[in-house]
C-alpha cells in the first residue's frame, strides 16, 4: 500500500489539455493555468495541448512589458514549452480579432507588425476539438 | 472516438464575447464530426429567446450560429429547467430556428454522463 | 464523478450557485481564486453533498482562514483530484 500523499507519480500518467480564456494581467486565471500546468508536468502527466482562446490569446503576445516587480507569464510558458515540447496553440480566429498575429498572418492581412511570441503557434478551432478527442482530461481556465 | 463531450453555455448573448466564441467552437468541432452536445443554463438560456435584433448595437445575430447547428447534425440541445423558471421563462418562450430544445431537470446527472465538459 | 471548479466570489457571480444546483453525490468541489470567498459563509447556507477543497494559496493570499470542514490543498493535490474525477467542470462568471 502506498502512503496517502499528494504525489501521484505512482498513478498512471494522464494526458491533459488546458483551455485558457483569460488574458494575463487582467485576472488571476492565466497565472492559475500556468501553475496548474507546472503541477501536472511535475507529477509526470502529459500536456497534450494548451489552447488559448477568447482573451487568452493575449498570452501569446510578445509585446507585453509588465513592470519588473510583476510576474511575467510569457517567459514561464516559453520555458515550459522548451523543456517539455508543449503544444501552445493560440486560436487564429480569436487572435485576429484581438491583434495577435504571426509574421505570416501580418503579411497576409497587410498589418504593420507581428507579435506572436516564439514557442506559440496560431491554429484553428479544430485544434480544440482534436484535443478534446485525444486527451484524458480537459480543464478550462475561464475569464 | 466514442468520447462524449458537452458544451455548457452559461452566458447571455452580446454582453460579452463568450456566448459567440462558445458557439463558434461548437460549430468548428461539429464541422470535424466531433460535435459536442449542448446544454444551455444560467443566462445562457437568453441565447434562445426569439426576436433578437442586434443590428442597432453593431453585432451579428447570434441565432444564426444556432440555426447553423442542424447542418452539422446537431438536432437537439438541452435546456436547464431550473434556469428557465428562475428567469420567469418557459420552454414555450424560446425558439432557435435550429436544434429542438429538450428541458432537463437534473443537470448534474446529465453532466456526469460526459467525458469532457467545455464551459462557455 | 464530476470535479467542479469555482473561481468567482458567490457575492459577485452565480458561478457557485449554478455549480451547486448541478452538484450530485460523488462529485467534489474545488474553490480557487475569488471562489474562496465562499468560505466565509456561502457554503453554510447551501451545504454541499460532497467533499469541498480549497486552494490554500488563494485563501492565504486573501487573508482567509480555511474552516475544518474544507480541505486545504496545493496545486499538486488539485492536479491529482483532476485525475481522480471526470468530467472537470469550470464555473466562472
């Protein structure tokens, strides 16, 4: 018998997808999602995808410059991505509305700048449906 | 896949973007033949009121998204009875021009029958 | 059975009330972010028919004490709860 503990490494690893609807610095939700992602990976679970939707697309902007004494979520997401090969997907339709564009999108839509941060990719809403189909668990971080 | 998913729609239309973006996610999943079931509860039942004319506030009519659902084989949607009565509404007050509406009294039991719940 | 996650104060949102109307035996409730303000009394007026957990960091951040009937948890325990329950239902707004 295993002792009662919050460590679940004894349990079977699961595949999670996180849906993040909230912009950083607007509410606590995006920061909570990041901490939850870190906890999952710490416990040996897999993150199939993090899908940034609604105002959550702002998490993928490289242009935010928060004051130095405030937590910057972007480098934390990027280092998780680099370390674990995370699939950080920003919904392209929600991103276009809110002005989060890749180089290719900026060129195609004739906008003056691109701001999608390295480590993130733009993709369609089908990636959320795909994640639902392929994950053991979906956790939504609302706005 | 055999996995069952539910879209839980709790937002009124127009006041915030989540009602629209929720239905857009449902339509996208449906186009890929992974249509979730739909449950309207809380202020989400206001999405189902007929006679919406949002031209005057510069918005697109959200009911067009509802009306598109049968094209993707979403023929029915669940509605929380408790949410309706809280708001002084009955099923007869609602019309979508889209999926048929089924009242549900025990939404906890309904929710627990799914593998995944998408909250909108 | 379902794991319900509530992230808004019961005094500003119907998130908790809506969650509790769909809460059935075997379900569990996790209070996070402003959802922890339910600790100050909202849960007494509407008792929950299952275990209630609260993110300790969120309660501590807000100067709240977690009553004995509610289990204080960290992020790791929250992640474990998500593996033990299905589906996971987020109630926000």
